[in-house]
């Protein structure tokens, strides 16, 4: 019995030990496994329309682009902008690596493109005059453009003074044996009237007075102006017509201030004319105008052109390329250069977008830079960029539009503090502000221009072509703007915007499709926004509104008198797409 009880107890202990082993011999759970599982909801947004926020991935209901995580779309640095791959593709963003001004750099091209016209060589202009008074009996040169040869008879004249001088010569001839000095004096009198010895000898042989005396051209050329007619009584020295020599012409080119530092006398210019597109002509710079035209902000470059073939005509429009003479490379030549298309101008400052490397999503930094003179297709960089960095050379405006919508550093957002050019330096974007220098009368004239613009905007909203009846008031308002009211710097800025407005107003008039008119309308609107931003608004409040989807994602602005969005670039198709990015009033200082 005792043995059976002992065996039963031992078996029970064995079973217990085996059960404990099976229950507790596994790997204990980790702290992570023991911790409660919690999931934080992730927010998704659109890089072009940040007001769209969803709790799951998907497409933007406005533009259809892929939504991206909110934490990837935002950054604590206001100068850093992130976008999705789809947004970058839609904006057609392209980048270019920054390098020195060598042959492979886009800013290294030294050729300067010029436009101008052909003109007369002023040094060859002369007049044909008569040497004795008289009445014109006949004139053989009667119209401008006629060719005249030296020694050619150009008319006849009746001159009482010349008749008397001939009669004295004939009388002196009869008395030559008695008084040879008298004959010499009579001949000299005719010579003083520019009568040739051959003609004097002919008069002596014939013994007759020539009453209608022939007049001969003293030099050849092309007649510019006939200044006398048959029957006119002309005095000694009075001009009959003006001549010029078309074998030599001037080529007058307009050069902008930024190009003048690279132009020298003796530089070669190759140019073409529309009537002979297959032929290239060559000229050398002989004069650079020391004065700048205050209206066009250009200086005239004069080059001399040989025209012995006569195929070139004065006043022909010409396009030329000037290649500055090669010079030894200096330290200045090794400065960094940035493509012109990468630079966004904000008044006195210029900015670029720099690609941030090694990021999961496309990321770009808003960077203020200092630029030097223009060199071909680029600008020399004085500060703000480093060699090897990549700048956005195509699509920078689209990136800036996206930054504006997120209230990040951009051309519009001057109050956003951005990192300066050196470590620790902080600066703020300050855009052109001519309020203090602008008279109230000038602002009233700009208000009339804005009022004439608004019906054109409404026509674009209705998706209808704009006719002359809408464009004429804008032209009349432009004509009513008195630029003499402005001092020097504001005057120059207005001239820049005026040229842009006139150019794109003409583009609207010349476009035959709604898409073409809307494209020109976009440029026109931006020039007007720049103008009102710089000089101010007289009375009513205007709203600067922006559509990021216009022109294949390039984005475009417009002016409106109401805060409600009515998109002029899409009309009913996307009537409310866009946002108000600035308000132009009478007191608030404006940004560009």
C-alpha cells in the first residue's frame, strides 16, 4: 500500500513539473509586445492646394494630383518647399547645376543679341548750290531718290550778273592787244563765279553771250530732298537739292545698360535684314552714344556698313549679334553663373529656388541671391549660391505660387523671414514701394487703368473672346497716365511695366483663340499687379487672386474687385479654383 501511494505522489509531481515547463519555458514577451498598440491618424494633403486635408491617401478633388503626408508637405523652415512627384511633373520643373563662367555654363555665352535699323551716313550728306544769283529756267533733277553723277547737267539759270560778266569778257577780248590785263581780269571774274576755263574759252570762240547758262553737279550721290523749283529766283550759295552717298550706311543698334560694359569700339557685329534672310552682313562699331535714352533705357551703338551693291536701304529693320573681343581670363571670369530663366525678380532683390539633395520627396529652398552683370543667357553670381548646387531653371514661378499658398517665403510674402546669404544673417524681402514718391494724381490715373481692365477680366471669366470695344478703354487709360509726374527711379519702373502692358495688350488683340487671349491676359494682369503694388491704389480695394493650375500648372494671377473667386483662366470649367493672395488698398504698404 505504501509503495502504491509513493508511486502515485511521484507520478503527480512529474506531471506537475512537466506542465510547468510547458507553460513557462517559452520566450517572455518583449516590452514592445507588452505595450498597448496605439495608432496615430496620418493626415494627407495636396502640395498645390494645402487647404485639402484627408485622413487617407487619395487624389486632390481640385487638381487630381496624389495627396502626400502632411508632415512631408510641411517644414519648420519657411524657405523650404516640398512637393509631390506629380506636382513637380505638372509644373515641368527642371534644374541646372551651378558652375563657373566656363564654356559649358549657360551664362558663359558672350554674344549679345541686338536690334536696330539702318540709317544714312550723315558725314556724306552735301548740298548742291549755285554760285551766282538768278532765275531757274530749267531743272533736270526733280524728285528725291534720283541718282546724280558728278559733272552732270542739272539745270539752266538766267543770271544778269553772269550775262554782264560774259559781255565784259567779249569786250576785253576785242581789246586784248591793247590791254591784256583787262582780258585777264574779265576771265578771273568768271572763274570766281565757278565757270570752268573750257567754258570761258568756248564763250571767247563763239563771241556770243549765253543767257540760259547750264548748271552742273559738283558731286554725285542720291538726292534726298529737292529744295528749288523751275521759276524760283535763287541767291548765290542757295541750295538746289540735298545729296547723300548710299555706298556707306550706318547700322544703329539699341544696347541695354547691362550689355554696355562689354561693348567696345571696333567690335564686330554680324546682322541680317528681312529682305535678305540668307545673307549675313558685317560691320564694326565706330561710336557708342555716351547718353542713355530715358524712355527706352538704351544707348545707341553705331557701326559703319559698306553698301556698294546697293541692296541695303536706310530705315531697314536689322537684327545683329555682337561678339565682344576675347580677353585674357581673369578672376572675375571664374565667378559662378546662373541661367536667366532661374531668376525671379522682386524689385531690388532677386531670388532663385535651389534643389535640396538627398530628400525622400522633391524639396526646394527659396534663396535670395546677389547678381552681377548679364552674360549671354545668364547672370554672374556675386553671392547666395555655391558651385555644384542645382537651381530650378524651369518652373520656378510655379514653385513660388505653391509657396504663396502655404504662406511660406516667396515673392509675394515679404514678411516671411528668410535665411540670409551668410550664416547667422537674417533679412526680410522688401519689394518696390514708391508710395511716398507717387503723387495722388498719378494714382488716380492708375485707378482708371484698373477700372478699364476689369471688364476684360470678366470677359475671360465668361470664356468669350475679347474684342476691340473692351481693349480700347484700356489703351485710352494708358494714354491718360502722365509719367512726367514720377521722379527718376519710379519713372523707370513705370516704363518697364508700361512696355509690358502695351506688349501683352497687343497680344490679346492679335490672338484669335480664347487660349491665346488668356495667355496674354495673364502677362498683362501681372504687369498691372506689379504697377499697383509699387505705386498704390487710389480708392477702391482690389484683390490679387491666383490660380495654380493655369497654363499646365504654371499658375497665373489676376485682379478682382470682389473677394469671391471667379477664375478667368478656366471659366465655368473651374470657376472657383484659386485663392486670394494679396489685398491692394489705400493705406497698406504693398508687396510685389
